[in-house]
């Protein structure tokens, strides 16, 4: 996927459920996904290590994780919109450590076209 302007997509029509109240599925486009692979920088790792000394939320890692999930989500939406879908159901996330300090985050679901009932 390209790094272009975000695609407008009604995010209220993206759900972890397999139905959308008030809508019916009129077309199923199949699985869509957004994948991003990220590594932690040496400086971020050192900063996060220092944060562990005081305990609590490790904000450097929390922010990195949130940003990474958001990018994967945005890529999934772009994939769905490119297929002609206006909704995504059954959305899930998965993460896999590819190698030490390198993680793949996958956001996936089923792209569908829905109409109000």
C-alpha cells in the first residue's frame, strides 16, 4: 500500500462483530488486511529501560504499540476501500515477533458492502 492521504471510510462501519445493527450485508469482498513491521530503535529501547526503573506505564512502548496498531488498521481500511467495500466486519489483530526487537502487526477482517435495513 502507498503512503498517501488516508482514505475516508466511515469507521462506525468497522467492527469486531460479524454483523452491524441496522445494516445488511449485500456483498462480501473477502479478507482484507493491513500489515506493518516495526523495530524498536536503540534510543527508544534505552529510554524504555529507564522508564522501567520507576515502574508504571512504559509510555515509549505504549505509544509505539498504539501507533503501530493504528497504521495496520489504516492499511486494512485502505485495502477494503480499494476493493469497493464500505464496511469491515470480524476485525482482529495479531502480532508476531519476526526477530529480536522486530514485530509484525496484522489487522484483518472481512470487507463487505452494507446497506441500511
